[in-house]
């Protein structure tokens, strides 16, 4: 009887190990797939930005968003997905596309604009904690550079000012810290297990054109 019980326990333990190994392998595959997809979209968007950059404006002509920051940010469609620009974080060696709207399916593709606008200094970008998306945000330091480029070629440069962890129900805190709260850009992702939102607050350094 004891031998049988021992064999059953061993079999259950083996099944649990196999299940954990399978889950780890799937997560690694999904991380790699998401990174490859985002990389391809980033390259395509960079080419689009080069084609439509507002640096071709005649001297003295002011970009529309500087005249009226309330204008909608331009959006570009690639393979049925709609992007609002790109983000680069040199300290993490990250270059990623940014989808115009967030949804759970979109988060599996690339970082998403969660709320706000770069023109109004209150944009929030969310992404999964895939290693090749925002999973490395925890390695940032105050002062690190973050650069967002819109689809018109306008470049917005920020520096990391603060980092914090928020609970999923602290939506108001997430939103109100931007704009009038003193921060111009917020990046966030889930912690492992999804119980907290690791949040990076940034302040704008300068505005240029690509």
C-alpha cells in the first residue's frame, strides 16, 4: 500500500514538473514571438516616419500640434494594426512600436497608448512584462532617457524622474500624476504575478523633429 501511494505521489510530482516546464517554455516562446513582431513593426514604422516627417515643412512653419496641442496624434496602419508612434529606451536597448489604443489582444503585439497625448504632456503607455516589451523597466534609473516619436516625425525626449508600484485599482493615481500632476509621460507594466503595476514617471526634456 505504501509503495503504491509513493508511486502515485511521484507520478503527480512528475506531472507538476512537466506542467511547469511546459508553461515556462510557452511563456518564453510567446515572449520571443512578441519581441519579433514588435521589432518588425518598429522597422516598418521608422520607414513610414522618414517618409512623412514634418522636417520637410518650410522654415518658420510651426507643426500643427504646437499651435493646438489638442489635435489628434496621427495614426498609421500596418498589417491591420494602428500605431501612434515609436518609443526607444537606450538604457535598456529597447526600440518598440506603440499601438494607438490598448486592449488585451493589442498588448500581446506591442506597447499601447493607454491614455493621453504626447502633445498635451500627459501620455501613458502600457505594455506586457515580456522581456522584449516592458519587462525590463525595473532596471531603469532616475535620469535615464526615454524618447517617443510620433508618426509625423516629432520627437519628444524625456528623462526618468520617479518609479513606483501601484495596485491595479489605483487607476486614478495612475492618471492624475500625469499632466497637471507634474509628469509628462508614464510607462507601466504588470509585476510578475500581476498584483502590482510597476510604473515609471518621466518629465520632458525637449521637443525636436526626427
